[in-house]
């Protein structure tokens, strides 16, 4: 499951945060050799991951005159946005300062596996300034002994599983991604990051809170954070990894900032590359029989109600499969190229297939044994079709909508995996990410 969302970066840390441009480079004093002692000296710097709650950064410094100002800077996931804040400390020639970054659902959620780079700028009473060398950390639950394996398309992190088992799955996925990249028209890409969790309890602590309903009724299966090129997945599930990687790669294929991929296409592609699909196929058959098919124009975002989402995913997959397998993969690649350049979907489809999106939808409906949609007269509204979409999400917080998908997953047996989306408030650098969650295992 994937949804566009923006992350409230401001919530990531204490209220004293701000955003700023890259600080002007200053001579690095720490770590450089000097015959005379530097006027400001970093004595120690460390961080403590209190997983799923916060990261505490501690530093000690001394100077020949009183230290008047300490600023803490950090950036997330290699992004350009630099966040800064002012730790509390007592001025003097020897200072100890502490700064906290919230990482849990209550403060500002950070996904497992995210890389954080940080440094300090220290200023003394004489106006001298020390900018410390950048330090890096990878935000992971320190209770576990994480292992990692780097492949062409992604690096996979896991714990408490035999390396051979993890490697076998990762290598199979890596091989399968060649088809994904070919369809998306992608050459070599940056390496994404996959963080594999082992059980629902661990997942609950590692995933953002989507909604009360989702928390009460579901456990998340995975979240993909396109902005950070990483995803977090519960279970070493081959199809699940392919699904999330497809989201990340599709995002990678979109060059234009104007590029917009409708949810049915995004989820349709991600599910197209899964191998276990019998359940979805049944859903479409049932909808054809019952006259319940959703009109494509109602599928730009994923419905909010889990029950609606099952059909949404099944239809998305089926339509994308029709477009690729029956109308030619070149057409889909051309559509993606068009979207990537910022072309609107209808035009990209017309350019690629030589027919309108509406005609393609009707062709698909006839192909699966359904009636073409009536000419647009309002009679095909979702409510008429018996699939009223969920309440719209207020525009100020939503770019997409909440959602759960269904997919068959080896790891969850027959239990449908349901995706959900969280939409957080927007700030300068919007993060797109995708979420999936699963019904509580029986
Ligand atoms: Zn998805």
C-alpha cells in the first residue's frame, strides 16, 4: 500500500527546532591537528536510542572563555533539509548539553532504519565558533543484533533469523526486481533500504500510528517511505518486499515534481509484481458477478474503509495486469514515462495507447465480463455502484487518503494484508510514503 503524505518535520523534535539553510562552512577545529590548543574543544559526543520514544544526544565541550551558545543540527535520511535546535545548558568554560529528538508516535515519528546525520555549532563569549564534524547514526532498536546484506537494488536489515534464510529471500527479490525496473524504464538506481521485523509486537512499536481503528483492528504489515528510500516490513515475505520496492522504484522513476500517480496505478503496479493473487482474482470475479466494480475515476485514492479497500486492490491489480499483459508492456512503460515528465494521466494514456483512459477502462470491463460504464451521466457514482468511498479527508491534511489494501501474503496465510495510510501535516520538504498493514493474524 502506498499513499502520498507529507511529514511534519517540525514535530520531529522539541519545540525549539527550526529549519535553516546549510550553515556556512567554517574551519573544522575538532579532529584537526593544531600545534596550539583550539579555543573551543569538544570533549565528548554521544547518542542514546531510546527506541520508539526518542534519541538523546549528549555533548560536552570546553573553551578558553565562556561558551555562550550551542546549536544542534541534524538531517534525516540524507535529505537537504537541515533541522536545528538549541539544547539547554549552563554557560561556562565547561558545558554539558543534551538534546532530544522525538521518534515515537506521540512526538514525530521516525521510521526504523533512517539515517541521521548531526553536528553541533558552539560559540564562545569571544565570538569564536566551532562546528563539529558530522556524526551519523542509524535509527534501529538497539535491543536487537541487526544483520545486513547489500544487494544491487537494496540493503536488507534483519535480526534473529538465519543469515542463509534472509539471503535466499533477498536474492530472489533482487532478481525479480529486474522486471520491475524494466517496466518502469529504470536503469541503475540508488540502493533502497529494507528493514525486516519479526512479529506483530515489534511491528506495533516500529510503525507509525495510522488511526485508532487501524490500531484496534489491524496490525501494520509494512510502511514504505519514498522520501527516505526505505521501507519497514513485518515478516520476511518475498511478495511483500517486491510490493514495497515497486513503490520506491516507481517514485524513483518520477522525474518531474508535477508527476502524479493515481493510487490505482501505484497499487496496481505493486500488486502486479506479486505472485500470489488468487484471492484478488476472486474479488474481481465476485464484483463482476455482483455488478460492484468501482469506476476508475473513484480510484485515484485508496478508500478509507478496509472492506472497500479489498476490492480496490483487486481491481487495481486486474486493470494493470490487463494493460500490461493484454495491451502491451510498452504502453505501460510509455505511460510511466509520460507521468514522469509531468504529463497528466489521461494525456499520458492517450499518447501511449492511442485511446482514452475511459475507452481502456471499458475495454477492460468487457474483457473481464462486465458491462461498459454508462456514458457519464452521474449514474455511475460509487454510491450507485454500492461502493461509496470513505469520507474524504480534510484537504489541509490530506494529499491522499487513508486506506488499507488486501493482498495475499505468504507470511500471513489467508489473512488479508490491509494497507493504511497516514497523512501527516505538511512542511517544507514533503515526504511521500506508503503504508501497508495487515489484519491481526488469527
Ligand atoms: Zn502498496
